C-alpha cells in the first residue's frame, strides 16, 4: 500500500476525542492552583504589603522633616505670651512647634527659629522686627520700638520694651541679616544684646508655622485650644 492510499481513519483513532479529553477546563485548573497554595502564603503576602506601606510612610516622614518641616520644643520665657517655653528641650513642658524653611524669605512679624554659636548651641525662637536696609530705634522711656521712623503696633508683647541690654541707638540692619526680639521684651536676650546682634539669614532654621502640642501653663495644664497658628487672625 502506498502512502497515498493510506487512510489514517483505518487505525480507529479518534484524535479529536483524545485532544478534548486531555484538555482540562480553565476553571478547574484555577481551582487546583488555589488548592495547591500553602495556607500561610496569602497571609505572608498581606504582611509584606503592610511592611511596604509602613516603610514608605517612614521614609516620607523623614524626608518631610529633613527638607520641609521640623518639630522643635520651645525653651525659656522670651516669647511669652505667644509661646510657652520649658526649662529645657527635654522637659516636655514647652510648646511643641512646627517650622519650615522651604522657599522662605524673612519678613517683619515672622517668628523664626535660628542658631548662633556666639550665644548658644541651642535653637532660639524670636520675632523678626526688621529686615535688611531697615532702621531700628527704641524709646526705652516709653517702651516703644520704631522701624524706619514708625512706631510698631505690637499687641503680641507681654509688656512695653524697657530693657536696653547693649542697644546704643538707632541701627540699620545690614544686607543678609534680620533684627529680632522676643515678645517678652523685658525677659529676652535678642538683637539688643551684643552676643546675638543681627541674625544672619543663613542661621535661620525656619519660620514657626503653628503649635502642634501646647505647653503647660502656670497651673501645669495644657490649653489644647492653643493648637494652631501662632499668628493672630
């Protein structure tokens, strides 16, 4: 018999039937795969996802506090009544504030945090009274501060400015610097003192934005309503 005369059907093999029998429905395959999975595999994947989320959140938090905002505890009474300060950075009794230096340019009235090695290694919190090119004069008899010849309206101060420190008379703020004072004028070491003087803008850590945790008042209580902006409406 030649190849041309050969009829494969004579073998009695039903190839179509065999093919259909060898194929297992997709649904059954999926069910079998689910059955073959280990019971702990799903829980492990879920735990891995949670770990990823936590790590991502921690990284974002670190980046924010490194480059966008910082949290600082207020120490001392120089900014009272605007801010309450503790006796040290670790006693937890002072206001906890948030500061930012992102795209920041100091302006009059801002409360800033800065460091100056000539006075202290600890960050200081004061209010900007004048910026580069402005003149500052103080009438210690009346307790009034003048900037560019105009008396400042300062409802945020604890009392008029009677403490002279080393202030000798009208001064002009040099380029790249600011003149700062504490709101508690007669209990503040600031630009009136030679050891601090004009503050170089490069020493500014950031502008105070708001209070995140209020400090303890005279009765050792925290006024939670003080949470928020440090600037009056």
